[in-house]
C-alpha cells in the first residue's frame, strides 16, 4: 500500500469489487480470489492510521459495502480451516454467484456456488 493513497480511492476500488461480485464472479479467476480482496486488505491496514474523525467519516461507507460483500458471498465450507488473520473476516468467504463452466476447478473450501447460467 502506498502511504499517499487516499481512503476515498481505495473505498472506490472496494465498491467496484463488490459490484462485480454482485453481478457474478468469473470462475476463470477463482484461483486468484485473494487478489480480489486486495482493496479490503488495504482498508484494513490503513484504518488504524486514520484519525477518529476520518474513521467516523468513512465508516458508514465502508460498512455499506461490507454488508453488500457479505450478501454476495458465503462463509467457507470448513470454518476450522479458516484463513482469517488479524480480523480479516472477508478472507474466509467465497462468491455465491459465479459465471463459468460447472465442474471447473474451485478452491477446496468453496461450497458449490450458484452458476448464473443455471438460474
């Protein structure tokens, strides 16, 4: 993370990530899932560096996108194998709605997602 990256820019990237998940995650990128969470990781790292006033300003926006992320994802299948570190709950979730070929290789802890082509 660059020190000069504004919170608004990172939140904007997180918003785009969440909107993409809501539209359906392309399974072509399933093995790169952790990269999709990069901006949420950035927010987690920068949050303690913000003043209390900045946290109060940005918290409602972050909370709104986190709620939508939770709605677009599900907890991994085996909570005992959770990869969560330092309160990073988003690391233990996978996309619910996906595009791609059923039977495509998925990360081992993902339960079967909903294929948008099947709806």
